[in-house]
C-alpha cells in the first residue's frame, strides 16, 4: 500500500541498505495495519 511504498522510499532516500529499507517498510506497514484494526 501507500504506507509501505512511502516507508521504503523514505528509507532508501536516507541511504539505508535496500534490504533494511524493505524490512523497515514491512514493519511500518504491519504496524499501520495493526493500528487500523478495531
């Protein structure tokens, strides 16, 4: 989703390792989905 893509691009922009950026984006997306649930 948008949160996943934004997190990945933000991490890459900071010069993070691509694998680390991907992991950070997954964690951010998972946290976003968790917060969205009732």
